C-alpha cells in the first residue's frame, strides 16, 4: 500500500519543483535576500509562504526540520569551495522528502 506523504514531505517536494524551474541568478545561499532579488533556501520559503520578514524558524517549521537539519539546509558556511546550484537544491529537497535527511553530497 502506498504511503500518503506528510505535509512536510509535500512541502519539500513542492519546493524542489520550484527550485527546478528557478533561474540560477535568482538563488544565492549566502544571502537571505540579495540586492537583485536573489534569495537563499530559507528566504525563498518565507517569500513563497508569505512569511515576511525573515524567519528561520518559520522556514524550518514549514519543512518539519529540527535545529540540526535546518542548520544544515540553510547554512552557507557548508559550501567551502562551490555554491550549490538550483538543481542540487532540488535534489537535496527531494532526498529530504523521501528520507527525512538533509544531505548535500548527492
């Protein structure tokens, strides 16, 4: 029997679909909101859910993340050599929906 996805799994999947269509120049993990409208993952969640101003906790709650998971997903310091692409973000979010884990090395 197929399992009905939880609301958090549905949210992660919906966000993955969004990132799959987002132009690369609209994503910047180092800034909540850049001068040209770029946003990080947390910034996009808050923007898309109309939860402004910036609120990390609201973004974490939207995806059902604990503190450690949210830190891993929203942090920019984990990217020492190369910024992630929107395609990688989508993969990470789909992996999160399927497993409940944030994993950037996919």
